[in-house]
């Protein structure tokens, strides 16, 4: 029996698709090196991060999850937290879409929470993502919310919280009982470095693209945030942990142009 031959054009097409899908995303951080000082800052933070990863106390994924659980318990004491309703369903749907596109998941069981708060903020620990009602309403569409949520997913996947826990556990010795909250306080008040923030923006954009969101919305949301009155306390809250919004916006524009050939300017 003669085997049915597969048209060569079809094979080529498959191969071309394989090439396309396996194409590596380029993470270019040169957008951050605006002067000698920022180059030095980035170099120093890279060095510090590799030292923590190489010599710092090892932290398991389970420890991250436990700390995330503790954070939820603590937040519930002071805030109304929504895990139901129309707004919650909307953010959960966005998070579910994004998390399904994580290339090599570390193994978190992601959960999202909407916090009733007038603070413009979003944060994460142990696969739990917290979004305030203020930032929810600040976002003008699903794609802008996806930029915020994708960024927070990336902090987990890129081990930034793990690094922070390791830093504090290496510096102090925390006992088993009663000191979880102290560790949590230290971890949450330690800002991520600028490069980590930009890296999360990039990974968030990649997740957005794979999920079918409009990736230029990531640059839009940072643009509007950077225009907020800098004396405004809301601005301070968000940017104390999410600094350098103009640079971040520029980096996002570069990332999208380089990897997806879309001009967001
Ligand atoms: Zn961040």
C-alpha cells in the first residue's frame, strides 16, 4: 500500500509555525540605562540579587504560600475583601486567562482578591494577588487590568518575593511561632528593584499578548499613572513600590516594538 504523502507546503507551514512559536522573547533592559548612575544602580542590584540567590537562605514555594495565606488573614482584619460579585468575576476571569499562559509555572495555585480601598495599589505574595477597588476603577478596560494582574503574576514566577523572604531570613533568624507577621511586614515593605519591576512589566505584556489582550494598554496605564499629581498620597503609595514610571513606560514601548512589532507611541 502506498503511503499517502504529506504535501511539502504543509510540512513547511508546520515548521514555520514551530519556528514562530518557539521564537524567544528578548528582554532588553538598556532602556533603563539613562545615565551612568542608573547603570551603576542596576549593576549593583543585579549583583545583590545573584548573591541572595547563590548564598541566601533557601526558601521553598510552600513558605511563600504560607506567607501569602498569612497576608490574607491580616488583610481581612482591616479591609473588606471581595471574593464574589461582578467586579470580582471580571478580575478573576482576566487572571485565569493570564495564568493559563505562564510558560513554565512554578506551581502556585493563583487566587485573586479585590480589596475595598481608596489606595491605588496592587500587590502579591505566594500566588495570591490583591487588587484594590481604587486601581480596579482606575483601569479603563480589561487590557489595563490585565497589565496590572500580569505584572503581579510575574513577581511570583520570577521569584522576587522568594528573594525578599530569603533576604530577611538570612539577615535575621525568625522562629516558627508568632514571627510570621514580623517576617511578612519586612517582606512587604521591601521594594523590588527597578529592573525587577520592568522585568515584570515585560512578562506581564507577554502573558497579555498570548491571552489576546491589547498590549499597548500596558503603556497607557503607566502613562496615566505617571500624570497623577506627585504630591498626591495615592501616587506615593503606589510608586513607593513601583517607581520610575516614565522609564517603565519607555521600556514597555521598546519591548512591544522589539518583540511584537507594534508601535504604541
Ligand atoms: Zn511590581
